[in-house]
C-alpha cells in the first residue's frame, strides 16, 4: 500500500504541509466547522420560513447532504489532495470545470468567516450593546489569524477546546428545555407537531426553508481540504466526512425540536430583531437571564472564533491548492518553512473577511443565502464528477455509489437551489459570471493547467 506522500507525488505534488491530523481530529474539525449549536443563531429565520417545522427541515437537510457526503468520500479516495471539489471536478471532468467548482465554493469559503464574524458580533451585542459590533469583528479576526498562523497542531488543539465547550452548553440546554416542557412553561407540551404540521406543510415551504438551514451543515465538505495534513490518507478523510455529518444532524434535530415546543401555536416571529433573537428568547424561558447570556457568549465564541477559525484554515488551503496549479496568483502557494502553513493565503483570507464583515454587519440572512449558493453549486459539479470519473472513465459498475447516490444528490441540491432566495441566485450568478471571465483570461494567457490524475 502506498503512503499518503507517495499518493500525493502521483499527482505531481510534493509534501509541503504538515501531516498531523488523525480521524478524531478530522471529526472535531468537521463538527466545529458545522458548529453543534449552529441552529441557535438562525433558528428564527428557519422557523419563519418553515412555519415552525424546524427539526423536519434539518432532517431533510441531513438526507440531502448525506448524498453529497458520500460523493465527497468517493472522490477523496480517488484524489487524496487538498483542493476539495476544485481538485475533484478538475480531474474527474475537466480542469476548466474544476476551476468553476473551486470558484463557486470560494464564494462559500470567503463569505463563511464573514458571516460568522457578523453572527458573533450580533450575539455579543445582545449582551453588551454598548460595545460597537465592528470592534468585536476586529478582535475575532486577530485571534483566528494568530492561531492559524501558528500551525495546524495549534488549530487542532483549539478546535477540541471549543467543541467541548459547545457540547457542555448544548447538553445544559437540552436538560433545562426538557424540564421546562414537562412543566408546561409558556404552554409547552410534548408533541410531534414541529416534525410535521399538516396545516402548514408543503414541499415548497420546507425546501425553501432548507435553503437557509443547509447553511448549518456546510463544513463536512471542508474536511477534504485537510487531505494533505491527515495521517492515514484518503480513507480517513472519507470516514470523517460521513460520520461528522451524521453526528451533527442528530444534535440539530434534538435542539430545534425542543426549542420549537417552547413556542407552541406560533408559526413565525414578528420583526427582524425578534427573528434574530428567537433562540435567545427561548433560552430565557428555560433558564432565565443568566442562561441567555451564557448561550449568547457561547454562540459568539462558537461562530466567530471556533467556526471561523476552521473556515479560515479551509479557505486558505483551497487558495493554496488553486495557486500552485496557477489558477490563482502564485504568491498564495507559499508555505512557511517552519510552521508549514500557507501563511499568505491565511493573511489574505483575514483581510478579505475583515473588510466584508465590517460592510455586512447586521445582515445575517443575506449573507446566509449567498454562502449557500456557492456551496450548493459546487456540490452539483461534485455529483457530476463522481458519475463522469467512476462510470464513464473508470468503467466501474458500482452503480449504487457512483450513479444512484450522485443522481439523488444532484436532484435534491438542484431543487434547493431553485427555491433559494432570489438575491442569492442573482449574487451567485454574478459571481459565476466573474469566474467565467477569469477563466477566459487564464486560457487566453496560457495559464490553464493540465491536472495529473495519478
């Protein structure tokens, strides 16, 4: 069996990044990226869009994303390199398609840290309104950049601390909420209505809400960007991708089910402020003011530091991978000789995130929809890559994994995109047109790369 370094050499690359991550590290990385308490910050938006059926939306989201997770697993085994969907589509279909896939998910990866800083600043504003939100954004960016520049080992250690802290707060919420429901607080009672309300249910309603909720699942895909920093190679990356998605789906369904039960008979929160603070209102019901503060601070740290930390790491690896293939400026492919991290890419992500976050402060829903578009479009190309590579090129006959799974993923993701927010569709479409223009310039200047397939 070849070593990961040998496998990497088969694609024309040499080992530059440090291999220090285990399966456990990747699971923690994926969970931190998806954030076990992610529904806390967008609960109100998903609640309004689904008329209260939030846990149903998250379960459907899991079904939608599991097909994508399996496709990621299959392509990570074929191409155990750091470029994620850029590398998979580029080698599975064509380098130009790979560039567009990378460009699309770059919209996701560049805006995710931005969104997380905005969410974190909004959470702390509910606790300390006298502190301007822009100041929190600057502080978050400085912390994350410092940790990521110190190396992947430091990032992994920080991930563990942040994950354990979130799980403790989530467990406390589950216990307090269950007690509150049993006592009938706010008229709450045990019912399965949040999973299915026949008076409000419609496919378009749920899938429209899914276009917002799917944001919470984004992150399992970023595990593949760590392929060149993982001990054990592609198989470990594939296992971590599927396992982390399944684990977080259970957590999402449980917490949103309990929260929905505590606002019985309600199908919407009125006003932007009430929608943004919906979950904090619920936490005040179950635990009082002190618990609301604890949850708000945990959301801020979990989003703007923990989640943004791994998002910054993933984005920098994507930039590094595209730059070494001459699809982006070459200086982004530089790796620090001591810490073995793509430091220039990390710094660029920091600057871009800071500028965008300061511009978009307070606009959580718009950012959420834009982030989703980039990820979902790249997922479409991922599913096509699986079919083209395994069925058409390799002539393999595992039609379940290489035909049925990507086809199901393609249909579901396509339907979600079709029902996405119109502003997200317009913004994402403009981003793709810019990508096509950049690709044309690359071709005219002879900088398109022929990617080795091993």
